[in-house]
C-alpha cells in the first residue's frame, strides 16, 4: 500500500528555524517538522495513515499503555549520501523486528510495507533535516502503543503508531575517546522467557536503575550479565557488545532470547566475514573478559547499535575490581569496522549486501 500515508497536511519549517534547531543537535531532543501517524482498531484494522506536523497528542489517562506498558519502538537512520541523495539503512530489518516485537507484546502487528512507507515518506518530506557531517544522520523513531481506554489487564483492541525524526550526532558526548562500563550485579535486564529480545520500552525502563548506578560509579553505560548465573556478558543498557582478540577474531554473545537482536550487531557479523575477520557468537564470562583483558589476549571491545553506531569501550568497572582494555583508545579492528560500516551507510563505499535503500 504505497498510498497508506497521505501527505497533504505536512509542513515545511523556514530554513533559518531549521538551521538553528539543527546546530549541535546531540541525541534525541530536536525533532523535525513532521511525524507519521496511523491508528489500529479491531473493527477497521490499520487506517488513517498520514504525515502531519510534529505536535503533542491527546490521550486519555486510562489508555492501556500507561498502566500495563504495551509499547514497542524502533530506531533507524536516514543518511545524506556523498552523491547528494538520501538513503535508509536496512529498514526491512526494522520492519520485521517491529512485527516480532508486536507479537511478543500481544499487539496488532503493523504490516511491514506500511512501516516501510511510513519511514520512507517521512524521510523524504523532512529530508532537509538530515545533517551532512560524517557520523550524523536523521534518526527515525517508530513507536506503537496501546491506546484503548480500559483498565482490564488484556491486549488492547486499539493501537496508535507514530514515527518521529531527529537530526542526531554522536549518542555519547565524548564517544570518540571511548566509553566506560559498569558491570551490574544487582540488576538484570531480561530473563529467559521474558521480553529481552523484543524492542519494548519496558526493557529500557528496567535498565534505568542499573544505568543510574553506572553513572554514580562514574561510568557511561551499564553492562548486564545473564540473570540466572550472573556470569555471562549479555548487553549494555541500550546496545550490543563485541570483543576483539589479539588473534584478530571478534566475538559477541549469542542471541538466546534475552538479548536484543541488533541490526548493527547483525551487520557487524556480516561485515566481518566480508573483511576476512573471524567472527563468533559465543558466550563470554565476565571473569574471562577480565582475565583476557589483563593478559592481553583481548585487545579491544566495542558497543554497537543504531544510535551508538560503533563505540569503543576503554574501561570496565566492577564491584571489586576494574580493568582497562588495550591501550584505552579505540583499536584498529574497532575503527576498521566502524569506518567500513559508515562508508556503506553514507554511500562512500559500495554496498555488497543490498542493505542501503536509496530514496
Ligand atoms: C538505538 O540504538 O537506536 C536504540 O534504540 C537504543 C537507544 C540507546 C537509543
């Protein structure tokens, strides 16, 4: 349905207003002129698709989302290309994951083609909001929530869907010099059979007390261990993790239902194969990580996600010990993967994977 979203009510910001808003956008506090919106009811299915001016919503306090947190979201980026065009990176992967997340939260899945049309149309209408500097982009945030007004604990019969757009730079303010992690022992992010692999707001809500603890410890991000054995490294508060060894190989924890299946994580695995870097999905314990970092067997580590792209990890702090990784600076393999990824995303390098969707 290429005409699901009407555009007749979209608006354009004056150039000076837009340019002022786009100066040093940081991450996620500046929004473009428009947003996509659609509604679902059990009687009519998905309908009322439109691109409209970005504006506050009116929602009854009784809406199910406020009580039982039936909410999912996505994150993907629009890039301004070196040839002057614009593109999305693997939007089909986000569309698919959005369906899976909806199924896990017992929500009405948004058809993938409707998701794709929403992000493509918003990207095109707000293309003047795409920053041009390398590493900057227009971050799209699709979000869906239960809007039925009722307090019974059951799946909503009504949903609202929106896509917001934010011009963004680095997720971490000082990300280029690497981030530090705090290993959470008091908190878990997800348990077996839980919602860990769904991209739902609840997972992020559950991470916040641990993230606050990390910040009190002077660290940038929390890293979670598995909830049962408190042994295996799983992921950070808002991104996946990779380890780089002295023999040149890389490793990331396997997806076992408790880890968010990141699009960047998957891209790094495929990119590594293409670059001749051996890549494994294997469990890695916090004890082994500390031992390997101290012995020099492990030389780099990095966080990856749509927002974080690839960000080097320089230091790890635990309750009773801490360790620095490699030289404490971004390593060669991290930078090689980061640049290869950015080159494909920005159109500087050819895309052998069919990931880039030009608009
Ligand atoms: C993303 O990487 O896009 C996310 O959704 C995670 C969040 C830290 C912004």
